[in-house]
C-alpha cells in the first residue's frame, strides 16, 4: 500500500510573502508528481526524459502557475 501524500504542506495556503507563496506553489506541483507516480525509482528513471523535453517543462510551469494563482488568491496578494 502506498503512503498518503500530504498535498498541501501544513494544510494551509497562507504564506508571509509572495516569494514564500511561489515556493509553496513549486512544492505543491512536486507533490502532484509524487502523488501521480508514487514509485521513487520510476520518477528517478523518468527525470532525464522530461528534463530535456521543452513541452513537459512548459507543462510543469503551467501547473506551478495554477498553484500560485490559488495561493495568491488565498493570501490576497494583489489587493
């Protein structure tokens, strides 16, 4: 049985600064990958493939941007 991945670290989207929010967005995007592919060996094997694929890198950038938009809204950064 695979371990349960905590998708929102600390169960909160609230951060002190937009920079901390951006870092949280990156962490949350990484957790999506871990939850989607829980086998660390498989993730490690696939890393060189997506690390050199521009489309895959753009896709993860979009995931981070979506996560950050949610965090920014929760923190009212753009008031």
